[in-house]
């Protein structure tokens, strides 16, 4: 008999057929999720832990729970290093950005075409992106392409540009500045260079900045709800 559950569950219960070892692992992951994840967010009060409905920004809490669901489904997240956990959280942020961005129809080859998330440069996410592969976003599957060449960025809907490419950033962004590609990074001065969303860490909490002008120029529509959660918005809503 297997010593681990054959499927992922949204809560921990021996009634689901979990062994004692699997039950302890599940409880540990969810404990980290609800005690560890909230402290990493800068978005409008979501960094102080879970609160009763209506007492905090509801969308911020919603985003936090989605991030936690991704992080805590990663295998044995409670044993991983802070750097690994950081990029699990950032991967979940990128996934959730897609829920609040609208692409023009011309950005896709067909109604069934996936949203392609490309990673340019050194991949900092490790196995974190595996939890996002084939998830549904805006009625489309999410596809992941790693180590994408600069000349192929126009085929992506989301492009995460690694900090390893900072010296080449202008050359990467210029050819796609008018293309419907959501550019995301976590490097200094990304918005000033023409990037659209930059993940930032302030007081050990992860937040994000948005360059609304760049997104509009590319034909992308960013939800006002996401704008409210940004620590900085460049351009008038």
C-alpha cells in the first residue's frame, strides 16, 4: 500500500485516506501557509495575517489565499530555503497577475490557444513553475516556456525577465514595447526601463509596482482591482 496520498487535497484529514505521516506533512504545509505566507505580502494590510471577512481589502486577501494555495501545494515546502520559498511566492504572483490582465484577441492564434509564460535568462523559479503548468487562466491553459530566446518574446503573453538580463534590458524591451506581452521582473528600475510589472520586496514583504502607460501602449488592460493593490502605479488609471 502506498504511504502517500494519491491526490492533492485542499484540507488535511485522515478521513481522506491519508496515512499518519502524510497527515503530519499536510498539516505542516498548511501551517506554514497561513502563518508564513501572510507575512510576505505588502498589499494593503494583507501582511498581518488572516482577518475576518470585511476587515481587510477583500481582493488582497483573495490574492493572498491563491498564492498560499500554490506555495503550499509544492512538495515539502516547509523544508525549503527562504530563497526557494521567495520564488514560489513570486511565481504565484505572476500567475495571479494573469487573472487581472486582458489581452486583445489578436494576441492569440485561436480561442483555444494557451497563455504562454516565458522566462528569459537564468530561471530563478526552479520547480515552482511546475505547479502552474496547465492551470486555467481566463478560460485558457497556462503554458510555461523556459530559457526563451530574446527574438521569440513576441510569441509570449507573459514574459518574466530575469535579473540576469539587466544589462540587456533595453534591447529586450524595445522590440516588444508595442506588442501585447505582459513584461514582469524583480529587478531595480524595471518600470523606468519600460517594463510593466515589477515585483519588489519591502520590509521582507513582497509587493508589486505597475507601469500602466507601458501596458496601455501594448494594448493590455489591467484591472482596476489589481491597480489598487500595487505599491506604485506609473501612469493615470
